[in-house]
C-alpha cells in the first residue's frame, strides 16, 4: 500500500481515540477527511471544528460524494465495527482500498524511525510521556496517542516526521502490522481472551511482536516478563531502574540508574508506582535514542498527563475527585495503590463501570478482589461496547462477589445523588465505557455542593 495517490480519507468509527488521531494527521497533511460514528462526542465535535465531515447514521447515501471515488480515497476502519456495517460492506464491494487503522499506522511509520509502546496496561500514558519528551527536546516527531494529552489537548503531537511514536495495540493482533526501531513491552497480563482464547496465545502474540523489530533495533521489557530485552524496573537490578524515590509536594523525585551511569534528580507529577514505571521506560527509550539528561529532566517535569488517566477533576482540602480509564483488575489495583499512597487514611469511594461482558466474565473474581479494597463501591451496569450480552454475566453477579459492606448497584441517573450521600474524602470514577461522559456532570454537582 502507498498513501501517495490518496487525496481523501474516510473513517468508519472516526470517533475512536486512535481513529481520531489518524484523522487529525491526515487533516494536517491537507487531505479531505470525513467519516461515520454512531455517537456525537467531544472528539467528533473537535474534528468537525477542524473541517471534517461526520455523520451518525450507517447510511451510504449520507456519505459526501468526494469519498465515493475509489481511485483516490482510502477507507480506514476500526475492528470495533461489526461485519454487518452497511458502509463498510459498500466500500468492500466497490473496489475501494479498505484498511484497518493499524495497517495505516504501519505504513505511516515504515519510512520513519519508529518507537512503539506495547503492553496490556500503560500504553497510552507511556506513549504520551515518550511523545512529550521527544517533542520538548526538539525532535521532529509525530506521536499518535490513545488518549488526550493534557499538554497538547490532543491525541496527536505533530512536529515533523523524523520520528514516529505509536501505541502497539495487542487487540486482534493489530501490533503485528508495525515494524518499529525501538519497542517496549510494559505488561502482559491476560486480557482480550475473547480474541486469544487463553493467556499463552497472548504471550505468543507479544513474542511475535518482538520479532517485528527492525534489524539493529532495541526491545525494552519490564523486569520479570518472559521475553528477552533491555530490562527496566523500580528499585531493582534491571538495566534501567528508578532509585532513591522521594515524594515531595505530591510529586516523585528520583534518580535513574542506566547501564552506564546514575542520572540524578528527575521530577514527575503523576501519582502511582505504575506511572513511575511508565515514566522510566519512556526515559530509557529516549536515553538510548541519544537525548542528554538535562533536556530530559526539564521535559519530564513539564509533563501534565493524559485525560482520564488519574485525572484530578477536583483537588481541594475537603474533597478530591479523580477520573481514571482503568478497566482491568490490575489497572484498578494500580489506581488503588496510587490513591492510598497520596491519601493515606482517607475514605475512598470507587464508582466502576465494567467494560465488556467477556472481560467481566473472564476476570470477575479478580475484579471483585480489586474493588473490595476500597472503602465504598458503586457499580454501574456493564458497558457492552462491541458485544452482545452473555447469559448470567451482569454487574449484579459481580456485586455479589465483592467483599465490602458498603457496596451498591445503581443506574447512571442515580449516580450524583448517591455520591452526594457518601462521606468519602476521595471519589473515583473508573472504567473505559461511557462513564467518562458523566464526569463533567459529577464535577459540576460536587463543585456546587462544596
């Protein structure tokens, strides 16, 4: 595939976080961009403001005629789109070039120095740190992010084409379309078992990904994972490790041990050891790329985070409201660790919306164990995303397994009322579904109440 003959790009599922980053990229390149999504969101509104034509009904007749020329139009779709989708079937049947998002990313990155971030957790934060470090250190970089960066208010950093930074998504083995120069693997906890069947197949897929690295490339692997590479970890004997950790005014201050030296006095403001690990691997990759420590330390200190990744909505003496995308038991454990480290002895209310029936079924006992650790728990109904219901797999089933006297299952319409009735000092909204749409309403209600 070559993108050189393409004048227009049509996205099916344009509102997805990864798809919208690609849409922004092609707009910046001067191409005509349009697409379909089933729901209006802040992301689609932002794209419309950039001149992108978007409609919200699966209807070929609503597609602008500029995208109906099969000689110079590229069709990009997300795997979340069902095979029955009318527009997708139309383009498939009429000679258009139709590609998954990951294949397009693979083509864009092939001609650049590519740094790819893989792992079942930590991809988005790590990618955004890495993109920010390179950009702040004057590298000509394009970074495709799986979340909205607080520094750039965008899921795309576009400052040149010498280097690309991408998330290497293991869902449906998408990352096997990439050929990175540097890659890291942050974690390999079981996930997407609806795709892989069992954990061993997931591990094999990461092994296949590690073999996609270009000759003379480098693979970075979190300490303890069963794949060979340059290792990194926290306060251990890895090739790269965080040492001498202190918390000063709510920020981590630490040193980094490299294979050759000790780099001192880094500052990083995101709470949680998981985020410290994400910062470390981004630093390791940029050190190997050749950026000097003084530039990196200044760049890291200016990093603000990603929306919906431990994002403070309210941070006052009397009340803290944090929103996080965590949708896997290990991610919830990481959020819990961060909250307890930052707010010891404070009462914490966790509001969780499970994401996918299959994931809830596969990890129900682990979800119950993770959620039981909070002082209060509110569950919402399962967000189905791309799935149909599974018999017996419900939030009530999960609720019954949670070992916590202060737990309840409610509807979203009741959420603000129940939050106001809580005596918790710290309130968390957690999940990858549409719970994120509720955050602004909760913030407004709590701000008025306080």
